[in-house]
C-alpha cells in the first residue's frame, strides 16, 4: 500500500457489527427495556441506593443526598438520575403505585411546563410499598453484580412479591425497538395473578378488564381490541379526559386528562382551533389547576350546545388520545414481546426462584446453627470431662483439637463449645439449647419441603398477593365506556333529500332503494327461501331503527347506508350493524321526528306501548340495550304513527285459538323502554299469546266480532274462515 493512500476500504457490515451493535445491545439490555421485576436499571439503582441508605423506615432525606449516593452505581450524571427519581415519586403522580414518598415540588406528569424543584430543595424516602419490592433481598434471593468500578455490588433484579411489571406505566425507546407498558389496577392485578396460579386457563379479561392510569380519565373499551393486547402484547386503545358542564357559569370544566397528554397540549390545541375558526363556541380557555387538582376552564358563548362542543373537543384535541401498547421486556437478557398471561407466567417462575433461594438461604443458616448445637449435644453427654479437658490443657491452641479428638466433633463445633461462657453452663441454658435442636430440625424440614414443592411455593405467593391487596389495593381510577355509549362529532355536510323505500328480508338482508330506481326495476333478487318481511317508505334524511330478538336496538342514519338496486341481494345486516352472534333483526322503523309509539306483544299475554322518542338520543349511539322487556318471549312488534286497532291471538291445548281486537289507546303509555307492559289477554294454564299485529281500517271489518272495549279479555274462539284470513294477514 502506498504511503500516499488516505483511506482503507472496509466492508460496512463489519464496521456496523464491530462498532454499532455493542452500543445497540447496551441500550436494549442495560438502559431502555424493563425486566421482569418491572424496573429499568436506572430505576433499580436509585431504589437500591435508597434501601442501602436505610430510607425504607427512616426519615426523609434531601434528594441531593440520594442522587449523590446513586452515582456510585450510575455514572450518567446527577441531572439524569434526579429526573428519573422525580418520576418515581408520589408528588409527580406519574405512577399508579409510587415507590418514593416525597415532600416538595416534583412537578406533575399532567403538566409540560411545571418544572420540578432542584434536588437540594426536595426530600424523599422509600414508600411503604417498597417493603414488598425488597422482600428478603438480604437472603440471597436474587443475583448481584459489581458496579461499574467494582467497588460494590448491586442487584440484577429486585425480588418483587407482586407482578410489578404490570402495576405501573413504563415506556422505553431503545435502538431498533421500543417498549410501552400500561398500568393495571393493583387489586385486579393481584386477583388475576391468584386466579392464574389456581387455574392456568383463566380468562384474565373477566378479572382485569383493562388498564388503569394514575390520571384517571375514561378508557373506550372494546373487548376484541383488549383481548388482542392481552394475547399478543401489541395493540392500542383510546383514552378520554373527563369534562363536565357548569350550567350556572356556562362553562366546560376538564378535571381529568388522558395519561398520554398534558394540560398545555390541550390548551394550545383549543387556542389553535379558535384562531382557525373551527371552534367558535369558546370565548376563553385557561388553566385553573391548583392544590385541589387539575382544572381546565372553557367559557362558552351564549346558545352553545355543550354536548356537541364536548364531542368536537374529543375529536380535534388531545382530550382523546391513543395509548399504543408494546409489552416488550427482557427475559434472561433477551427482549421478548409477550401477552399478559405469558408475562404472569414468567413472573411466577421468577418469584418461585426467589422464594426457593430465600428458603435455601434459611436452610443453610439454620443447618449451620443445628450443626453447632449437635456438637454441643455430644459434649453435654460428659460436660464434666469437657471442663476437665479445658482446665488441664496448658496451651490455648490445644483446647479445640483435644475437644475434637475426645468427643468426635469437628473444629466449628469444638470452637462453639470452647467459646461458651462459664455462666451458661447451667441446666436451664443447656436444656434450652437441646430443645432448640428439635425446633430447628422441624423448621429445616418444612423449608426443604417448600423448596421441593411448587404448590407450596404458589400458596406462599398467593398469601403474599392477598396481603398486598389488603395493604395497598385501591379502587379503579380509569372508568370504562363502550364505543356505542360515547358521543361522536360529525362534520356538517349536505345530505341529499330524496324519497326511498327500505326492504327487509327474512334472511337479514336490507335494501335501501330510491323511488326513481324502484320505478324502473323488476322483481327483487333474493336468496332461495328468502322473502321480504317489511317494506317501509322514508327519506334519505331519516333515521332507521332495527329491533332485534336480543332486546337491542341498532340505530343508523339512512344517508350512511349505501343505495341498493332491486336486482341485488342487499346489505347483510349482521355485518353492517356489528351485531352479536345469533342475533336477528325482527322489525325496522324509519323516522325523522320520532313521533308515535312502538307496541310489543309477549307470550305471557302482556302488551307494552312505548313512545318512539324514548329511543331518540342526542348522541350518535349506534346501539341501545334493553330496548324492550325480556321477561317473556316477544311474539309481535309494530310501529304506530297514531292510534289504531290491534289483533292478538292466544293458543291453548287441543287446538283452541282465541282472538281479541282492541284499540291501542287501551294500552297505557310507559316511558321506560323495557317496561313489562299490561295484561291484554287473560292466560290460562298452558296458553300462550302467539301473534300480535296491526289491523288497518279495511281489515277491521271482518273481525268486528272480536273487538273489545276494555282489557284484559280471554278473547273469542277464532272461526276457521277468519283463521285463514288472519294467517294471510299476519304473514
């Protein structure tokens, strides 16, 4: 190679592997990703330093003292250490289960601009919960490694007695990977872990339905999305703040915000929307947070619809935000993305090992003591001879060897005997030592059984979890709400105004066909054995309500449903409405004014009349539950724009069929949707009401003999001719 050569060619892959990979692995393994105990190295070093400073039971000390001592383990600088310590404190409110009891200004996780005070002004000590974090750490139940300069040892993990990895939020960004853990309510977490230990196939969602956050708020809960997170460790959900309307002051007040945002971000976004003219309803917005807690106030202009504005704020500001879960943690030094049950499995293995190691430590300690007492027992057979040997031995160094030779004991036992004070050579002391042998043997035997039996260890874990529940469990802060219960803001847009018809088939297909298209159409295309069971006139601006056999109502705006042609099968309703499995639409209503009534007939002979406006909501709720009574099976449902005649049929044994025709005004209106109704037909043993339908003015005449002027009635025997006519009508 020439002396003038300025560079040497090297493969880029080798350079990356040699220089970059060690750095990347160091960040992943030693800095950014939490381990099974729930801590990153920086957290662990701070807490262990405080433990060694005896701050678990003592008084608080200045944070600066802790930071200085922590630098023996963490050489990354005092500011980095203090910023990490701040997040672990009660004062910062970043954790659902804070590890550090604090005094002074530690800022707030909900504020971007509220800075924490300098370390010399604040005071800290370990919170009481850390007793469970460091349980038996002095019994060699975790591995220790040398610190960066080899001057002292630090624990590789902390022996947490509950699944701390899931008890607090934890976020880390490494090289090429990241980690983001939500927090779970401690009561629910302990209960779920206990159930998992007792039954491995337990459905954790039933016990621990969703995460819980220190900033409270509301979690929009979808079971399918949450199950995905629980099973795969990856997924997201939405969090909302809490907003209330003060009618007296005409003001919106925000008292809770999503964990992922800050007060300043919300206020900045609201101001931005006001300036852009997208939020014209707000005259002023300000931060009124004080010692009583978080508070953002929004003054409203006169005539503002507060619910519509709240929906708009959720849509356009961080008042609603997403939390993306990435349950990535280190297991034996290897990063793994695990589901909740897999994490609990790994934690149980870790905790079982901690308990075994503590038990083995106790076994060794007790065995050493037992060994010494066994030597004493041998000597006690002839204590006078032992005293004689000690008295007659000229040199001190010969005492132990002579005792060993004479009594057949080892050096440790002989040293123990030789060191017994003369005052202890009394009967009481010696008998107590001998009694101690029996208790030690029993204790060692119990510990040995514990070490060898996973079931006994699991019982110990369960006892610890129940105790933690009792001492530190708190009610859930983050409330759960289902998507169909929330207000969704919709942009105003021009909706076409045209008349149409809606067709509902027995096989759950829906066709929305404009009258223009209908005029030029032929016969309906239907599946084999399918038929049209309802034909409803309406307008594109109307709403449609679908009543199902599961006592639910699904609501949609007709303009949201795609127009169909008669020559198509239509839209399959279970897919359109996201209905439950085996749920069937039995009746549909198209309306805009929500005038009139719904009438429901039940097998037990009762009929309920509910105003249609009971199903009207200010919010765009897609699903209403308990839409009608579930006390008895439904046999008929109809929409009544005005009072009309209704026919009901009762069937009993031996082919007896009775009918009654009554005016709907005889049925009293009930505002409660799931009212049980009033008795319309008297029922005898074995009888059931089988049909209920509306009769038009023309259809009433053939059935005049069945008309009644009051209810309930048993009805009149239905004549064969009328039975055939009625069968065609009801079909």
